[in-house]
C-alpha cells in the first residue's frame, strides 16, 4: 500500500538510523526485501577503487595530450586539476572521451571490482540464491561531467531496460561510487518500497535533447505516491536495489566528474531467465520456451543467429 508523506519521513528516519550503524546480515536482507534497496558501507576494498581510478587516469593519458603536469603527482585522479582537465577534455574531444568510456566497459579491473567476493556474497543473500547462480550484464563506469544531461534518466524501473529475468525481483542493480558523492554531484534518487507496484507496462520515449538516452519514464500517477529520497554514498560503499524499484539519476552541478560503477545482476538458474550477451542479443531458443509461460513482448527484436551446424 502506498505511504503518505508523514509515514515516509518515519521510514526514511528508521532506514537512516540503520544505515549509520553496522547491520547483521539478516537485518540487511530484511531491509532490502522490505524497502527494495539496501546500503552497505565500506564494502569495496580501497585497493580495488584505486586500481580502477588509476585505469581511468591511464586511459585519459592515452587519449588526451594535456596530462604532463599530472603525471608526477601522487594519485593524480584525486586532484582538482585532474577533474578540471577531464571536464575540458570531454568538451573538446567527445569522440576520444567516448573511447575511454568504451574501453572501461571491457576493463578487467572494473569487472573485478563489481564482482568482489563481498559484493557478490551480499547480492546472493539479497536474491536468496547461491553466488554461483548469478549472471551479470553490462558492468559499466559512469563518467558524468557537470551539467551533461545526455545520460540523465527520469524515474524508471531497471527491469524495463534489462528484462533478463521476467520477474524483476530475481535481479538487482549494484551502484558503487568511486569518489564521495556530494549533494552537488548528484546522488542517485530512489523511492523506498515502490517495488511493491510490480512491473509497470510502459512505452519507450526518446528525449529530443538527449540523443543517447532512451527514456521509459514512470507516469506521475505512480511516482507521486512515493517520496524522492537522495541516497548519499562514499567511495567504497555500495547501493543495492532490485529491478522494480523506482529510481532516477541525480544531476551533477558540481565542478567535478561523478565517477561510479554499476552492474546488473540476474538469477541465471531461475526458470524466468533469458540469456543476453553484452550487445543485448538474446537466445531465440530460450525465448521460445519462455513465451509459453511468460509475457516476452518487451524483449527487443535482436535475435542472435543460431550456431552453424558442424558436419
């Protein structure tokens, strides 16, 4: 049942109190199941964070010519000068900036971070499965420069974009900031308990001013039932939320790049799972089986060609 404003304030207060103190695993799982999300502080080792930041810096040096005064600095990726140069680089050379973005998609350093043992163990507990049952799709690094609205999403459900599990409760998103996220940098926004609405049937909508972003927005008749909660997190924290939870992007209005990674995880052993590869081509054989039991009308028409027979 939707909650009113007063009830939500009490809910947020209780959630915040729990977040600030160490939680037992049972408490975290209960919070995740009830509210649709959970925050785990300091779950990612600092070494993994620094390794990925170093990888980003090396790619910046590869594609940018303006890096010489950064090379001799200790951990240059933590300096204001790096952020300034990175933002300027995005404005002057968007194609090379895109090459950094694409290179990070296949980075083993990124994959190792988002699949760190502690992270995977928590995901498995939230989904009530074994770690070996997990599948991951499109781990990516967000490089959000200030006032760039191209990849800013309105209220949406992740299940609308990643339908690998027909039941959105069988998957989740893991969002990990690489730097401390201030209010000005645009923290992620969620609506606690909105996952109880289930999967909404929505139509795709492409924004005219955001050529790279397909929006599948949630109508106000649903979002108005729930509060808008900005979730503040620091480097090494992790925000976990299920595929049905209402959430939206925060707008970066600071003078720094917002660096974060996100991974989408699915229950591969569930009977509602359909495999996608990294370019969202699905297995037609599996889809045919699922169509007998589930509505698969939202799966994109990107059928992968069947394997060539071997004589």
